[in-house]
């Protein structure tokens, strides 16, 4: 007679690990980061190094001396937080502000809740929003891409496409439309903004890589982008745009500029701060898309991706009440 072997869960095993997934996300970010180095030169490189080293250093020190536990910096989560924080900053940001942002991201948003897996807000975005509120002038002074000719300290600055778009939509100023870069430039890169925003193409390549390697699923990115596109299209269809700005151009500009692609593929999909069930992920993504467009259209800031993701992060405990059906469970 055959013996029935009973063992506790888990019964399915995969070759995944925190370190592997973090490494894959870092690899996916490399195309966009390399484009930013070409666009912004030494400033992007220096800011990245400062942010990563500061995040790793703060996590090690807090774990070692305050929490009295073994540091977990080898799982690469602090490296990824530093990388993402850097990509959300202007390339000419003073070094001491970068370090403050790293301290808030790691010390406040992550380690104060117990470390990786315990935080309910995305650490890099908390750091970025704290800096935006505390140092608004420095955080909204955007260098223009000039390659390695760009000085880290004294870069040439200018308006971002989102700032121009805000002026067009909110004030109905059609004369500014001619100042917008063309769609191809926005898709390939070399536009003003934080240096992680320069190339939508590179970010999309990284995002598709994450989906194909099953680090993330399609639910959150597709729901965010579809919601934003529909909201932007409705703005044009119902007469919310000046005649000089076609609806199609407005939709593409909205999707390809600012932190849209970086937030969609790399920030909103964070395992810890996003829902588990597929249906909850779709609701989460739609919520982010709506909030982004509301802030961009009527808010004080031209960009709203960071605020939208953090607001929906706070809704994740509620969304996680939508649980996937257990294997073998009957429908009620």
C-alpha cells in the first residue's frame, strides 16, 4: 500500500530570493541610468554614488548600533533604494541634501518600521517627497541635459516639459505649446527633469524586462498607464485643452514625461508596498493613475507620481483584504 507523506507548507519552491530580485531590478534600471549619465554627465554619476553609499551606510549603522541586529545590506535592498532615490533627484542637487534624503528614506521610512518587509511606504519616495517639501527650490531647479559638459555645481537649468504642460492646461496658454519637445525627444530622452526621467524608452525596456523575468506582473503598470491615457484623452475630448495642443500629443506627452515610467514600472510595483491579489493590483493602479492626473491638472505641483504612489501605499492594507482564492477553495 502506498504511503501518504504529509509535510507542512510551503509545497512549491522557486529559485527566487530577495537578493536575486533586487539585482534584477537594478539591472533593469541600468539602461535608463546610462542614458542619464550621457545626458547629465558627472552630476548624475556623483549623485548616484552619494545616494547609494549613504543608504547602505545608514542601514548598516542603524542595524548594527541602534537595532543591535545583523546588518542586511547584502540583500541589495539598500543599494536599490539609493539607486531609486538618486533617479528621482536633479543631477545638480547639493551633496548634503542627497545625504539627508538617504537618511529619511532608510532611517525613517524603512528601518524605523523594522527593516525590509515591514515598511508600508516606499522608502525612496518618502525620501524624495521629504526633500521636495523641505527644499523646494533646490528640488525643482532642473538642469538641462548637456552631457559631460554639464557642471555638477553650476548647471544650466530650464523648465521641464511637465512644467510647460501645466501652464498650457491650467492657464489655457496655447502659445507655450511650441516650447514643448517633440514626442520622439521625450521618448528617447535628453529632456529636463530628474535624471531618472530622461528616457521613457530606456525605462520601458527595463519594465518589460522585469515583466518577462516575472519580477513584477503586468497588472499595476498596465492599469496605471491605461488610466492616465484615458484621463488625458477625456481632458482633450471635453474641451480642456487649447486648440494648439492636439489630444494625441497631450496624451503622449503625459505618458512619456515626468516620473510616469519610472514610477509605473519601478516604484509602484514594490513588493512590500503594493497589493498581493491581481484584482487589488488593478484597483491600486487605477487609483494611482487617477491621483496622478488630478494632481497634475489641478494641484500645485506639475508632477504627482510620488504623491499618488504614497497615497495608494497607505491603502494597501485595505486592498489586501481582497485575497486570492486558495487552491481547492469553492466559490461561495
